[in-house]
C-alpha cells in the first residue's frame, strides 16, 4: 500500500490489527476491507467505501459473509433495504438449532 494513494490509507489502521497494511491492496483485499469497516467502522468510512467500490459490490460481499454480528446484520439490512433472509450468515444461523439459554 502506498501512503495516500489508497482507500485503505484513509481508514483507521486499528481495524486491520492482524494484517500487514503495507501488503494490502484496494482491489485484492476488498472483502476484508468491507467486512472490517462495516463491522467496526464509522458512517463516514462506510460512505467512503460505497463511493469507491459501489453499493452493488458491497451488498454482494456483505450478503455472502458467513458471519456478521447481530447488530451489524440488522444495520446493513436496513441500510441497503435487504431482507435478513438474503444474508448468508442469517440463513446459516437459522439452519443450526440453538441450545436453550439458562
């Protein structure tokens, strides 16, 4: 990643604590970038990604993630006006019976 030339350089580096930022690229690391920003980021950063990658690509990535926490899932469902059933993580959760809570 070249400083200043990348969308990644405009994001909080704390979202990517486990990866080497110098090896990340906007075009090859887009899935990780989208996932981290939508689960950990701010609205400003989300809007930045929407304008960079496009809403269709972001919705496609989010809908196919195997896991999103419940708060993020509800947020992106409302933000993009998508049914919860269109998210893979929601369908996977529904197909796995949960034990009762004590």
